[in-house]
C-alpha cells in the first residue's frame, strides 16, 4: 500500500500487532490448502518521532486492523507475521511465504506477481493555499516562481514529486505549526502534502481555522491503497469474498480522479 513530514507515496508506503491474533517471526505453519488461515504482514511502522510519519503509520495500522476483521468475517483465521524490511516482505509475498499484504500500492509490474484487492482507502495528496489566494493550476509547471513548504523529509507522489525536479523553492520544516505560520503570513505561496493530515494540523495548533486555507483546485492526487494476495497462496481463491468484505467494511468513493504511478 512519493508513498512522510509528508508521505512519499511510492516508498510510503514501503517505509508503511493487534486484536488478539498470534504474532510470530519465522516458524509459521504452512497455509492449509483450503485457506483456513492466512499469514499476513505489511510495511513496518516507522519509529522516528518526525511529524511526517504519523499519517503513514495510521494507514498501516488501519490496513492491518481492517485485514483482521475482513479475513475473520469470511472464515479465514489471520496469523500476523512481524513486518520485515519492505523488499523482503514483497519477496515473501511473491514466493508464497506470506498469503496477504494488507497495505500496498498497485502497479502494472506488481500485478504480474500479486493479486490485488479492490482499494480500501485513497490517500489524497495536494496543495493548500491561503483562502482567496488560489491560482490556475494544470501542472507542476504552474508553481514556477513560487515558494512552497513541506514537512521535513517530505516525499511526494507523482506528479507532485516534480516540484523537486524543477526550480521551485521548497522550505522544509519539522514543525507542523510552522507550515501554517509561513502560509498565513505570506512567506510561502503554498504547502504540499497529504491533505487529510494537513487539514488536521490547524486544529492541533489551535491558532487557525480550516476556512483560513483552501485546497488548490486541480492539484490533488488520489492514490488507491490495496491489499494483495500471493498468486502462490491458496487464499488467493478468496479474492472475491475478501473484496466483498472490504467494500462492506471500508467503502470508499470510486468516482474520484485517480492518478497512479
């Protein structure tokens, strides 16, 4: 599932146990041919205290908990495997050592080796400006000559990642409050990052209201987050049932514009 101060969707989600199921590291029972249980894992929870990581960690925890509920609802016992480095998790999924990864982004290349569920969440990244200070936006080129801000270490999804490839000023700060201080004072023209997370910050800071800012039209990027079965797992036969459970437990709007990698 430039996937964080702001989350990079492509790796986000690589940097991306609970509810009374067994957590084990290595010696796991092989999945039964009828998929009576499923070994699941996902991205590691990021331990750094940087504000950027909170949105990513929230998505990972949400995906794990949702997988536990969805699998249980279709009669499959989930066995949570402690997350390892992301490349190793993907290799385990490819080889069938894992049955399911609960938080993963879909791509054409990955679809050749994994079987993806319907998306259970959309991470929405975009640009915030001061209320009344929007400007026409069709591409990152429309930010030329402007100054933006993001949380320190921000990684942005395509096409917003091109902000770093062009001559666009980008101030990075580890302080969420500073983002809105700079924007409100007009020291920067925009702030960029995961919209849901950014819109929570003014309430946390207590100094600003949502109506002080607005989302720049045309600049949002919707990134679908999926679960994926190993094609070598007998549990892949449960895809249709799991999809039905996910649509019931975590319905999302499917009519939003999606810009994938």
